[in-house]
């Protein structure tokens, strides 16, 4: 019963894809390494009621949106996952 992306990665991604840990997978798969280099308009959209990806999970997108003119993070009050 995964309630977060980390839970999902622990239960499925690690087991199915051969990663040692969910944290290792998330570090490699994170957009944090590419968001600073974005040079085309990019809209990151997230619903505040998303039960899998809450706003704290988007810290890299939040940082990029504040420091890269090409990245915009937009949230909606509802929308789910």
C-alpha cells in the first residue's frame, strides 16, 4: 500500500529494476541534475492533493523555478495523482 513515491519505489521499483535502495534510484532518476540546465520553457504541474507526490517531493522543481527563468512550477488545489 504505497502512499508516497518513495514507498512505491521501495515496494516496486527496487524489486523490479534491481536497484539496491529506493533512495539510490531516486538520486539517479531525479530531475535535479537537469532542471538547472533547462533552456526551453518547462511547466512543472502538481496538484496539492496529490497523495503520491506532495509539494515537499518537488523541492528540486521548486528550487529550479526560483532560479531558472525557463522553469515554472504551478500547483492546483485539486487534481490528485
